[in-house]
């Protein structure tokens, strides 16, 4: 599918299987979410531009590659997106973090915003939106809409798991935003949960119902 990357690395797929298991503890779910976030961060930043710099090792001077000053902002969708981003920040600790609070209205499935805070220079940064699941895509679409309203021009989306319906809707509305995910499942149930999925990521990450 154009603009969509399924990360099929064995470690990602192994951890995705573990996190689906309904018997794992809240602690284990959070740990796995963070670990998968770190692994997906490798993929979504794979094409960052590099520049050649001179460094001095203990033995000699040499030229070596360094990221060419690309400024990043991670944008987790609250709640579970925060744990997902923790793994990414372990790799890119200098990145800024924006927060967007969105919840899905349980009957209409419309995304309702309750919080938004971001750096003022979004137009200068690569914004990586982090949402654990892409089900109806309403939440992801709303997050990207908001970022574009604030001036973001270079946006990517990372999610742990997606439904075909969500991928199709998101790409239809934001064809300029590429998507990375660990898997695309069968579809949605009557309550717009992904099947077979992994349940409510926020509830499982924080032990709520």
C-alpha cells in the first residue's frame, strides 16, 4: 500500500504477539509498548539526512556521519501514546515533545480534543505523531489536522496496530503523511475496536477501565 510501511522485523513481530496476550500484566504491557516504540523509531527515522563531520578518536582524526541538524518533535496522542514515545526518546533525547489529548466519543466515534500543547516552531520540525492504534482513524486524522493548523509541514504517523478501514481513511484524507505500523489486522468490530487487535491500549497500559 502506497505510503504505508509495515515493520516486519522479527523483534517487532515477536513483541507485538506478546503485547496482544490478554493475560500479561499492566507493567509488562507498558514495558513492551515502550520497547516497540523504540524499535519503530529506528524505522520512521531511517531516512533522516546525514552530513559528514570530522571527529578525533583516541587514535586518529576521521570523517564520519552525523544527523544533519534535523529538528524532531514527537506528538503522542494521550494516553498510551506517552509510553510509546518514551522508547523513542531513549533514542532521540533531544527531540521536543508535543501533547495532544483526544478521546473517541463512544457512540459516534468522533474524536474530541481536550488538550493541545506544542513547540512554536512546528513549521521547522519533522513531526512524528504517535498513536498506539489506528482503528477508525478519527483520532489520527484530528491530530494531523491540528498540527497542520499550527503550521506543521512535514508529518509522519507511527502506530502499533492498524485496521484496513483506518489506513484507507487516513491515507485518503492525508495522502502526504506516511504511515509506519507493526501490523494491519482483519478489520473493526461493531464498537470500532480492531479485530483481533489488542484491546484498549490506554486501559491496558494504565490498568483502567
